[in-house]
């Protein structure tokens, strides 16, 4: 029975992984075809990458996408981390209420968020000519909850006694926060920043309603796919997937190394004591 159970668990996992990663493998394969359309294989070629780097519209959209993603990720990480620390210091009942309100943008449909942000910009006078500014504000807004709820678990795992001990040893509150609390919750901060960056790269619906004159990659791909999916976008997706994958690998390896170093340090302390 155990063998049958392990077989079905392995088969289930294999099916899930197949449906998750097979589309990505197909996309990677079509990035190296000689065909201009991603619908069929026509021999090996690097022409899709050459067309990608020669397309001025793609370059402009990529620059806008990276500017918006980097700025919104940095701003939402700073604001979200400060918000999470403030929430963690609140009493239980008001903290639960504020956390519930903070979760609403995560469960709210992107369509509603996009339309509401568009109406907000029209009301306060940020015109469509300021497309990049509109995109940055919108992306910071929908990234904030994800950063907050990436940092909160690390704050709950951390001990408040570390902060109090730093104060007792002569640190000012801001020094204790910067030298003790922030390093302790850094994995959550990095995870939130990476999540905010990838969400900004991926967003289409909110960008479509708020972008105005600015055109990011998702909007450009949407306009181009009306004529069919070109292999240059497979090449672009492959590059983006590789960059995000390398970032995740580096961060995970760094976290594993830090955990091993911390465990080794604890063993040394235990031996000395």
C-alpha cells in the first residue's frame, strides 16, 4: 500500500509539474526557431534574438517596464517594510482590523483596481501625458500589500527581546531598528522586493488603464499579439525568465548559506557554554 501511495503521489506531482512548466519549455524552444511565428518549428536559428534587439518599440517598452518595476519595487519595499513594523507593534485588535483592510487590494480584481486608479488620476489632475508617473504610483499601490505580508511572518518569528536588548545596550531606537530588526527580517524584505519586482513586470490590466502615453512590455505584447505571437517575444520571455530564475537561485543559495553559518555559530556557542 505504501508503494502504491508513493506512486500516486509521484504521478500527481509529475502531472502538476508537467502542466506548470511545459508551456515555458515550449516558449524556450520557439525562441530558437527560424520561423517568425511561434506557432510552428522551422529549424534552429537565433534570428528571434536579433529581431528583438533591433526592434525600437521593444527597447522603449523594456526601458519603461524596468524603470517602473525598479522604482515601484524599491518604494513599495521601503513603505511596506515600515508599515509591517508599525503593524507588528500595534495591539492585537486594531492590528487585525488594519491587516484585514490591507488584504483587500490583494483580493480585489485587477479590473476594479485599474479603473479606480484611472479615475483617481483624472480627478487629481495627473494627465495621460505623465504615463510613467501614473504607472509608478499604480504599481506601488498594488505591490504594497504583497511586501507587507512577506515581511510580517519574519517579524512574528523574530523576538522583540532583541530590540529591547539593543536599547538596553545603548542603541537609540533608530539604531536598534537598523542594526538589529532589519537584518533579522531581511529574508522577508528581499522576498517582498523580488515579488514586487516580478509583479510589476507581469502586470497588464492595471497598466492598461493607467499607463496613458507610456507603453510597457505587457501592453506592447498585447497590441502585437492581435497579429499573432512573434518569436521575438518568445526570446524576450526567455531572457526575463532566466533573469528572474537566476535572482531566485542566488537569493535561495544565500539564505541557505546564512542558515548554515548561523547553525554553525550556535553550535560553537553551545560548546563554549
